[in-house]
C-alpha cells in the first residue's frame, strides 16, 4: 500500500470532467511556453478557460474540437494577465512533455470521471 493512500471520499472531492476545446490562442506572455484554452463542459458547467504548457506536442490549430479531461473545482488562478479557471490534465511523454488526457471516443460534455 502506498504511503500516500487516500480515502475514496477524498477522490470524490476532485471534480474531473470532460470538455471540448472550443478556442486556443498563443500565450507569449507566459513565463514558460503555453497555450490559452477555452473549454466547453456543457450546460451545467459552461465554458471555462485555462493556460496549459503543451506547446511541445500541440499547436493552437490542433486543439479546437479535442475533448480533454480537467479538474473543474479548483479556485481560479492568475497566470500573468490571464485567469485560469480549470486544470487541464495530462501525462508526460517519453521526453517529459505534456500529452493531454482524452477519451478514446467522443463522449457527452460535462461527464464526470469515475
């Protein structure tokens, strides 16, 4: 058993939802190369924005229409002049660069991870 074991109720506190990227823009003001994202989570949650350090594997043209998983219940965080409202989730590739976590088929927007 891991020393970082959590209770199931702790897992339930993290609200991970699927959304669709509707807009992506360069974020040249960021300290580390990043892209601004606008993600639609459907009618219950709506559209939220985020900054993601994903420029090694994605361009702004690649992203609109892509479904992604994101934590939607963190407090907003100021990143330079941009307010990030969600944490888009990813995992490192073989070089340590972010690969977005996406469902392998389109699913309804706003669906919660379980």
